C-alpha cells in the first residue's frame, strides 16, 4: 500500500471514526497475515548497511514498533512483514485489564495523539498462548510488561519470557498511577532485585523511562538509568509519552505522542548517552516519523528507534520510506553502515 493511497483514501476514511475504532479496523487488517506476507517484497527494505545491534540483539534495520499498538500480541507476523527491524508488543500485565473508561484516545494537531488507555490487555496467560505460535519468527519480538507491584511484574515476566527475544519493563506509563511508584530509584532497584531471582539471563532486559522537564525530574530519571546500568539492564528505551492535561479523559490526563514530543525525546537521548558515556544502548522513542528524524536520533546516541503514531498517520509504507531514506543518507555521508552513526553528534 503506497503512502499516497493511504493518505488519499484509507486515512481519510479511518479518520471519520474515533481513534480507537480506527485501531480496531487496523487490527482486523493486520490479523490477515497472509495478505501482508504477499506484500512483504514491496514493503521490506533489506540491506546490510541498515543492520544495527542493541546489546545482544542484531537487527536487520533500526526501525522498531513501539509498545501499545499490538497490546495482545496478535498482529506481529504482519507487522514484521511490513519491514520493522523488531516489534515491541504489549504492554502486558499478569491479570486482564479493561483500561480506563472510553473515550481514551484523541487525535491532536501536528500529527500527534493523546491517549489515556490505562494498559488494556487480555492478561499474560492468554497472551502467552498468542505468543506460543511465534517461535519461527524471522525478526526479534520484544514484549513490554508492567504491574502495580513487584509480584505482578515477576509473575508476568515468568509467563511471557520464554516466548520473547527481549523484555521491556514499562515503569513510565502516564495513564496508570500505580505503576509510577517504580520511578523511585530505590523502588526500581528493589524491582530489579526481585526480577533477578527469576530472570532468564539469556534474554535481554530493557527499561522504558519517562520524559523529564525540570532539573529535579532529570536527576531522578538519570538515577534510574544509573541503577539500570549497575544492574546490567541491556538497553534503555527513551521515552514514554508526555503527560498532559486532557479534560475529556476520565482521569483528567493523557499521554502525548508524535512529532510534538520529538525535540524532548532527542534531548533526553543525548542526555542519557552522555551521562552513561554510551555504556548502555538506547532505543529512541517519541515523534519519529522520517529518515531525518531517525538519523538525528542515532546521532544523538540511539542504537535503534521506535515509532507508533507515525504508523497511524503515514501508513504501512512508513518503515520502508524511513529505511530507503537512511540508505540515501548513508551514501551522501559516505558511511558504510548505520552502526558508525550512533553518538556521532555527541563527540
């Protein structure tokens, strides 16, 4: 599906409905895995120059899908076939959650979204059944997990880990208040200690951090990063959505995503890279919607990028568009691979 067809016909039709209804339509389409397998040759860009590493994982290209799109781990085959280098599924919790009352997602100016979802999902045990059919996948699956207690995180990890190539801890969702207790460095350290008792050391372990906007918030998040480095976390995903006031939401707030948070994400990726001296890989997440955005994020210190909102606004060809653009930029910069780019803007 070309970008022009999506923008001229499909997107206008989808945008006549609410964002959540449009997402249900997208889910219906992406569950048709055979269709996307047939389209794979038109959507996937394969070139060794795009290959990057995030810790233990080798990725065919640096463009990943952020958590939140495939909450119940049902669409990963089609999502890999549209060209992502990896996908982050979930966020999954040990028990099923309905999430916050509807409406809970809104389109914003600047090709952005606000959501107040509250981690709706079918629960780890049912989702593990969906993932059990994924063992022959060609590219990595990362599963985002969360919980309201250390015990919930540990139980969810146990259910999911054997079906994932990596686990991403979501301690930064702005729409589920109980999760935010893990943004206290001491509580976060205790969580990692608890997970250490059951952790499968063959599987990489990522942590998704919140954005920050004051010096106090910055110090707290960088302390979380320090804990992650000391506890041998494999990568940091920076950042989650930005919490804003949203009077239409049942909880009065929502998480802003899309280009409106790109500059803040870039600032934080650079901060984390410089603070850790590049000791831990970073997945840049927030406002990525083009090859230029990806290039800037990699130069700031990221090893990969994650997008979600751009898939909604730009359609399934967004991944190939970014990867084709990156290849042109590599040629212009006379670089042999993207691996040479990480942190190049920070030296």
